[in-house]
C-alpha cells in the first residue's frame, strides 16, 4: 500500500508529493493529476521529473496518449515484484556451509514460529493468513531480507507474537 500526501496546489501545474517511498513529481491537468512512476530522495529531483513529464505531454499533443503511456509504465512496475525462491533444493545452515567451502550458496530467509515454519502467508487467492509446516524444506523462502522482515512484522501484528527470521542457504548449481 502506498500513501501519498498531495499538497493543496492552487494555481500550480507542476508540484511534488511526498510518499512513503520518497517524492514523486506531479503534473496537474484539467482532468487528472499525473504522477511520475519513479520515486526520488529529494523534492527538487521529483519536480524536475514532473517538468520533463509535462514537456513530453506537450510534445505528444494529447493528454490521453500520455495518460495511457503512464498507466502502462505503472502496470509494468507493479508486475516487476520480486518472486519468491522456489521450493527446490535442501536448506543448509551456516555451519553446514562452512563444512563445504568449495560449493557456492545463495542466501534465503525463512519465517519461523513455535508452531513450525511458515509455508504460506498472506495468500489472497486461497484467503489464507498463515499456514505452518514442520518440514524445513517446505518452508516459504524469501531472497530479500527486507521483504521477509516486512511480512514477519505484518504477521506479528495480525496473528500475534512468536514470529522470527532464520537465514538458510541453497546450494547453487
């Protein structure tokens, strides 16, 4: 979920808005407000991107063409979510990997609970909040520590305390 704070912009065509992820550049038109698809650390960078977007709109000549272009970019960025690690291969601990120095390993993160390893969580299609398994090999795996930590915090808030993160390794081929 993305929270955007849009300031009151009477008379301004180009302005910036602060989001959870940084700043976005905005262009106000008669029909809508267009936002850049990229997030910026500084408001000046976002304003420059908004000016560039406004210039591109003027060059195209039609508002609808630029709106379609921007909506396609947003859809592309939403589909580029990081996929989870597939449930293939054995999970190794740090001590296991130290015993095999000639092999290369990929770091993965697993969410644990006193009931077992989390095998599925926050699944909208199955309408499942969390599912557990006792087998380490069937645990849900994450490549990114930040994503695993975010989901773990969500589960702690909704289900209750007891969730932790463990680091494991997958043998690379």
